[in-house]
C-alpha cells in the first residue's frame, strides 16, 4: 500500500490528519507533499492552520488536513 493510499484510508476513517499523526501512525514524513499529490488527482482536502503553545511555551503553527465529501 502506498503512502497516499494509507493517508486516504486514514482520512476516510478519521476525517482529519496532522503531520504528527501521519508520522506516528502511518510513517509518512512529508505529509504536505503527499496531500499536494492527492489534490492533483482530484481529492478535495482542505488545510486548516492550527495555533498551539508547545511544552516550552513557544507558539507553534501546523497544518490539519480535512477531507471534504
């Protein structure tokens, strides 16, 4: 099964995916690249930017990808 197949299965089951989930759950390191490839083949995936504070008190920002139906 390809990385893109694993991502689509995960999105189908969960609706969303973050880079950390992709790495930990699927072994996918370059999620943004795979999402771009999936979009190029017609999949409707939105990007939502999430702002959080990490355990060191730093403000961080990361993408959360949402599968559109």
